[in-house]
C-alpha cells in the first residue's frame, strides 16, 4: 500500500517505509509512505501447490464461498517472517482456532481474509503517521478479481474498495510516464481523464463484528512471534 505524501518526506514511526514515489521531468520529486506484506497471492498458490486444495488459483473463491465464514480460524502466513508494520524475522506462519468443524472451505476463506487483515494493519499505521483518514482504497494486481476478497476488504477497512479498468497499475504507471516524456499526453489532467472504474464494493459489515474479527486477527499475529530462536 502506498500513500502519496507529496514533496514532503515523512518518516514513519509506525513500521512503514519512506520511499520515492515518482519524479516527472524537472518537477520536484514526490514521496510516499509504503507498507509491504510478504505473502498474499502466494498463499493461494501454497494452497494449490503444497496442499492440493485447489486445481488452479481462481478456484479458491468458489471453495471459500462454500462456507459462510472462516469458522473461527485465522491464517497468518508469516512463512518468512512478518513485514510491515512488525518487521519480525522470528515469526512463522500459524493457523489458530482449529476445531473438528473446520474444513477445506474454512482454510480457503481464512487464507483470503489474511490479505485483507494485513492490509488493515498497514492502513492503521499509515493513518497514525500521516493523520490522513482513508476514504476509499484503489486496488490493483491479480487478487483484485476475487470478488469475495474485495468485499471482505471493504468490510474490514470500512471504506469503499475500487477496482480500475486497468488493474496492472505498475505497468500502467510506467506507460504513463513514458507517454508524458514523448508528448503522447500533455499533462497529468489527461492521465486523470484516462482513468476509469471497473467495479466497486461498499462496506456491509456490522461495526461490532468488524471489531471482533480484527481483534481476533491481532491475537493470532501475536502467536507467530518468537518462533525462530536466535
């Protein structure tokens, strides 16, 4: 997740990175706060390749929809530690809350929800550092075509989630910069006019349910700490 801070370099006190966002021509550079999480789509691949729960990655949504909720389990994919906002190399992955009731669908759903919870943690850190409250989240990448995940992301953040027509934002940004350099587009206003929404999701979750779910996630994350002894 990136938060544009303009020409101001904002140093994080909440576990984020300060990074260069972009610089166009001779204009001043723009900076951003960045929060990275290590395992998102790779967790779906792990379910496919290591456990054989699904035949292809896109099957995870149907499997997750086979159950109404996560059954009380949380999947924290700290396979190689935790990135923002924790930066804990001693952490390792856990699945907590297991009972005999849990099935393949619950595991799939918990795996998808892990991305949304981690995004929430980064967002909370960004709001602490910047004082800026998120009004909507624009998403990109392969996982944004999972409608179940996008709805849960909107629910756990309590803000609308917006998917653009072109979901590969990194490649699009490079194309925009090149187009500006050679005069294909005249200015940034042309780029803004070129943006179009594909789909959006509105939060639908009860506030008490949201708080309880997120509190459970934070407890699950604590269980990953100190697994690797130095």
